[in-house]
């Protein structure tokens, strides 16, 4: 099994991983934190897909993709925090004034889960941010203390996942997902 993590610059691969099942949907494509809320809520169907196609052509693209033997199997949204809604989020605090990057969404396709792909995605997202000069990277997972997290809400990851990748808790947040508090986990990249 050979897993490689690459920048998410191929739209079709992003669509395979986070595109909505219903082409007219107003959700997913992992835009809710990436673009302003008003714009995200207004975009539907092909307009939503075109917005993501444009992001895939930017530098940096909207995240990273894990490939297993050339097939896209996992997604991680990672980008400078200042270009995301986390820059203005009242529930997720700013630890300091560093131009940190945010890692906020992890998804592995059904049939490929429980193979370590999520861990590889986190490592790949960290490497992606480091290569682009990020001084630090943050994530905002749930602190589930080992309890089961509903699969639809598991996209934020868990505190344990990020601790195993070398992140440390930097702060509590005011955000709660699926009944679990979210914590701000951080890794210094300098």
C-alpha cells in the first residue's frame, strides 16, 4: 500500500472526495470555512463546483489529497487562517498574531477507512503548510475523550488524532460539535 499526499490542484479528485452527491446541493465541496458564509450559502450546483475549480487553480490550492496507488482516497482542507472564516470566528480564539494556517476538515472515502490514511493526511497537511512558509498550523478538533463521534461530525478530527501527530492543546474554544467541546490544537513549524 503506497499512500502519497499531494496538493489539491486536480478538481475532479477534489469533487470525488468532497463533492456533493446531489449536483444541485448547497453544501460541501468543503467551502463553509474557506469562503465567506454569505457566498457559501448562495452558491449552488455548478456555480459551487466552479468556485472550487477556481480554488484548485490558485496557489496555494484549497488543501491536500491522499492517493492510494494513484486513486484519490482522502482529503484535508488546509489554508492560511487569514483567508478563512476562522479569521473572524468568535468561538475559535486567536492564540497570537502569527500568520498561522488552519487544518479544519479531514475525510477518507468509505472503503478506505481504518488504514491510517487520516494520519497520513494530517502529516501531509503539516508538510504542505511548512513548505509554504507557515510559522504554525492549527486544528480545531473535538475533545471526545475516547467517546464515539458521529461520522458526519468526525470531519474535524479528534484531540487524540492531533496529539499523535505532534500537535499540542493551545486553547479551549467556545465551539461544540456533536456535544463535544472543540479545542485549538497547534504545532509550531519554525
